[in-house]
């Protein structure tokens, strides 16, 4: 059986099953969510794909967390969802010194925490230092590593959190935050829009510890507050009247629903229980294509496999290259991922303006078998069964099934699928408890460095165990480059080194696929798939 036909069988069968299940659900009206008549429908409801691992901004590692965290908290800046240009947030304005190193952010006098306390520059300073705490493993601390002293301060054995004078973050006045960089970085205001860099309420964190981000305890500063959270059901947000821009927020209440399975989520959307659904089942895309409420566009993101190079059998780059070379990326993108995913062997999306990537390389199973034999595993003999880890998601499951079948058929390599809830999956991959893991990365802003920094040897999101001093040096040189062309060349060289070492196997560039009710306004497709709840509105009652 060819790789192409093998990729078709399972998805087509699953497509029929999903369609039958969908029709049954629609006929019976059997909804697993939203049945609690004691809780009236929110003004705006959406399927948030999964249960957020945490509502602490420092742990906002994926869309599931960021969609909610971005509504509860606001950083110094925010991004316009239509243009992706930077807009004022907690900072009403800012300026940079002539040498590009010293940034001054002026805090709004009307900025408030949801308990009525004023929000001041020291709140932001403390929150940034929390991310950089020595030895801490906050995934987003690396976003601040361009700040003077930040990277060195964050290393284990550095001074305690209370002695951070070496870090270039200062709050000389309540209304002024000053950030000093090692070298100029014009993208700093866009970086600071990341939800993970929003301030947190120090007194709450110190009083409640890791339990501070719960309803009844959370003090936030964004356009919404946390009204309730029911695990495996919903998060309800309420409009925050103390938010500085409250007059521009029209939604009074928002429900972020947790629904098991994309077919269930699609049913909730089609029956009017929710107003927005992200990524319907790939097997039903053909039936949905052409609908006026289906919004599809390119995404500045990548889907790839991570290899845990700390495993002895995966420490040999020849094994990793063999596993990568065996993959038919065009078939995986077209027949498994579907919905316009674009096959590629590149990690960084080819063009931040959405241009098509270069053609995916033709699979080379013969060369893959040669490499496997050279590494001591002829025909896959002697290679332990690989555990292929992925989160509970139909698209990730379909891809991993097709990958495992390809490896078995082409290389004689066996892979055992391991599905986990998203939170457990994040924890397992962060702790290196896997052989191969489904992975994705979506840019926080439009910059290749945001992708490549992930695999810095000290990057909290690296998770592969791969470390290469030459790679780190290229990233450092790119950071210091004064000319855009020189910087781009260094980053391209770093990507080539990464792909040769093969701690990852890129598969496809991602796409945005959203079903949005016609009654919703303010929803704009963009390369970051960014849709702040602050900017959405509804017209008329729900269907």
C-alpha cells in the first residue's frame, strides 16, 4: 500500500463516523454542555478547545490559556487584532532613547486592579522579576532575556528575587517603568503584548501561592474578571467595570466552554449554543467549506515532531534523520491535517505575510533505511518501541496515527501512541517523559527569532534535551546584528543548523480555521489567530 493511500484510509473512515455522529447529535439535540438551566447563557460563548492548564499568565503556554488570560490581564501593550500593530495597554505611551537601549513606559493613572487598588510600575517590575526568578522554569521568562542582566539573573545560583539590582528593569516612579536592553530591539513593545508578560497582583500571589488564580481569589487588571470556573465545563468571565478601557467593552459576560471532542464542539456551534468554534473536525471540512461563517487563513505557526535526544536510542542524529526522511509531508498535510495545511520541512514559517512555503521535500525511505542501518538498527531491528506522545485532540491523533503507520511500514519501527490531557501532555514534554512528541509553535509576534529561540540550550520551551553551542552563538549574533539583512542571514543559518541536527521534524505550516456566528462583530482573521474578547461584540440575541 502506498503512503498516500495509507494516509487516506483512517481519516476517511473516521470522517464518515464523525458525520454520522454529528447527524445523530443534531437530530436528537443531545448536548453535553450548556444544560444547566440555573446558569443563563452568556452574551458570548465559545469553545475553548480544552481545559486551560492554568490561569496564571506566567503559565500561558498555549492558545487555550492565552484566550482567557488575555481577557483577565493586560500588559504594558496589546496588539490590534486587525493589523497586528502595537497599541497602548497599561502603558498609555512610551519612548526609547536615541541609542535604542533605554525604554520608558508611562503607566496610565486610571489603571486599576479589580479590587480597586491602583496599578503602578512596581507591580510590573515585580511580575517581570517573578518570571526571571533564579532557577525558575516559567516558559515565558525567555521573552525578557534581551533585558540587561536578565539571562544571567535567571540562572540557578544567581541572587535571590529580592536582590535584582543587576536586571535592567526599574520603577523610579509609580507611573514610570524603565527597561534597559543589552542591544536595540525595536520589537520590544510587541513582545510586551504577550499575555504571559501581563502583571500579576503581588499580595494575592504571596497570600495564596499557586492557588491565587482561582475564582474568589484572583485579582486581575484586564477587561474581564473571573466569575466562576467549573472544571470540564466552563470558565465564566464578567466585564470589569474598573478596567481603564471599560467603556469600549460591550460584552457583559463570556463563557469559555470546555467540550470533549471536536464533533461535540461543532454540534454546539451549529445548534447556536456557542458563537465561535476553533478548528472543526478535519474530516468534515469539505462539508463546511463554502459557508459564509467559515473563516480560513494562513497562520504564523508550525506543526512538528519533537525528539527527546536524552533517550539513548534517539541521541544519534542518524536515527532522528531517518524518522524524518521517511515522512511523506505532502500526504500528511493534504490527506490527514487537511483544511489548507501546507507541507514543509522548514521550521520557521516561510513568510510572515502568508506567502506559500517552498515545496516539501519528497520522502526518501531508502535513504532513511540506510541511516537507520548505519546507526545499528537495520530494518528497525533492535530499536525500542517509540512512545509517540500527543494531547487529546483529534487532529494530533490523526497525524500521530499516520506517522506511526509510516514508520512501521517504511522502516520497521514500532511506535506506541500515548494520549494525555493537554496539561499532563505539557508537563510530560517539559519533564522529558516521552520519546517523540507532537508539537506546535505559533508566533507571539511576527519574527523568526520567536521560533528559533525556543531551541536555545537554556530555552524553557526546548524540551528536547538538544543543546548546541554553535546554535546559541548564532542566536546571540543575530540579537546583536544592527542590519536587518545580516540578522536575517544569521537566523537562517541557525535554522539550517537546527534542521541538520534534527531534534525536530517539521511537518506543516499551520492555518487558522474558525467558525464565527454572523451576529459577532470585531472578529478579524490574522496571522497570529489573535481574537481578543475585549474587541468582540454581538448584535441581537443568540439563535
